[in-house]
C-alpha cells in the first residue's frame, strides 16, 4: 500500500519538520511549495493523504482543494494560520476532510493523519451499523430503531452524509431550523448530547459523534 503523504507548504522549515515526523512514523512524505504544482503531482503519484496549506504562492489552498475534488477523493487536511478561518472554510464546503490550525505540534499532525487514514480505510466503512431512512424519518443503529425527535434525526442525517467530515455549529443550525436566528450554538450542543445518549444506549463503548474543539462536530466513520 502507498504510504505517500503530500505536504503542500511554502515555509521550508515547517515542511521539513513535518516531513521528518511523518517519515519517523513510517510514511513517505513529499513536499511541494507552489499551489500550481499540486494537481499534476497528485495525478501522477496518487498519495494517501494531502496536508494542504491555505496561503500558498501560485494558487491558494482553497482553489487547489476544489480542483482536487473534481477527480480524487484522497483525504485532504487543510492547514491554516487562523482558527477563525476554519469556520469560513467550512462554509465554503470545499470537501476537505479535516482542518489543522497553525501553530501545531508535528506530533499532533501525525496522530491526526493516522486517525484520518484509519477511518478512510474501506474496511472501516463497510462495518457501519447506522441506517438512515430519510422518507420515514427513521434511523437505526445495529438494527435497533433510535427514538429520535425530528431535530435529532435531521442532525444525525446531516452528519451521516459525510462521515468523518467536520460540520460547524452554524452549518448544522442551517440544516436543523428554517430560521436559525432564534436558536443559539448551545441548542446544537444540547441536541448532540441527547442524540449521543440515545446512540450510547445501543452502542455504549463508542463515541460516534465526536466534538472537534472550537469548530463543531463530526460523525466517526463506524
Ligand atoms: Ca503558507
């Protein structure tokens, strides 16, 4: 299996540091500094995952991400220097799989890369026991129907559209309510809490809906 990781980063020292850590973890990192070189490289080398910096010479990370998504579902982790930027990026629905904020610890990046590759593995996807029936407004886990409110159902169905992808609270509120000015961030947290409790009644030992600090929530690929 390919262990190639592409690091797209125009700060050479940072790129080298990341490459060192990834190499030590058994990956084969390559570094590209110019956004314009990414798409042709990915077509030729089919990496297992891409760490994509947002601010790049040549072509910015957002537009590179969009281009990649036209032909590849390789896991993409966007890297940005500002945490506030992440909410904006999420709103653009670029199709990235995760977001990392600078400054980061290289150790944390390696852990994140491993986690993403684990959940991107085809074997993991096939074992999902979650079933969503949109017309019936019914969801079941491991064959057991979950007793959900309509809002909880919409929340779960939204997260389940892209397992592993992070949704911000704003994005979730847009999907849960026609007019989300009347609700607060807290409301989403409360519904997530209730949904987790109901899912834990079926599968106690697994955190199926994961909080992503400062960003929102994602459904783990089961
Ligand atoms: Ca940069």
